[in-house]
C-alpha cells in the first residue's frame, strides 16, 4: 500500500456504490458524495472508534482489514471495499462496537455533518437514501 495513495473521484464512486444506503443513489450524486469523502489511513492496531462514542461518520475500507468488536470479542471482520460505522451516519447515536485496524488500513471517510450539508442542497440524494432505507425496512418486515 503506497503512503501517497490518492483515489480519483471515479474510484470513490465505485466504493460508495457498494454501501447499502447509497444503492439507490444515482452515479452523478455519488460523485457529489465522493467529493466530500476523504482518505484516512490507520496503522495496524489503531482504534478507529470505540464502543459508546458518538457515531459521526461512515468508513469504507479501501485496503486492509478492520475488526469490529464488542468488548474483546470480534463480531465482524470488515475487508476491502466494505463499509462500517454507517449506523451513525444519519442518526446521532453511540457506536455499538469498537473498530480496530488489523493491518495498515486505508479508509474512505464520509462525515455526517458534511453529508448533511450536501443533502440540504440536493434533495435527489435524499430521495435515493430514503428509497433505499424504505426497501431495507420492507425486506426486514418480509422475513
């Protein structure tokens, strides 16, 4: 992994396309979200966020691996191109798990406040997110 790795907007859009809440957001709108997403690197063993902290951002693993833990027990392993922490993106709530970088890990981070500023000016993005969230709720109810 190169320290100077800089993702293009297209690469960021491709990563965002894999995030559940953005599946119904049009590509041109994902480019607007990509513009506010920034690359953040974490070295092996670094805690990205802790259980109980306020959720304020969504992360997507570009390269590396992140352990999602409850206490000392690993609940989920997040790898390349997978998102984590998105529950706190739309709602102010505390993190249910601790995220720890298992390897040197590059992430793409979307801050809640930056997203809200973008949503205030782009209802079409709001529509895409609401459409996807509605589908997710319906899928849960149909199980």
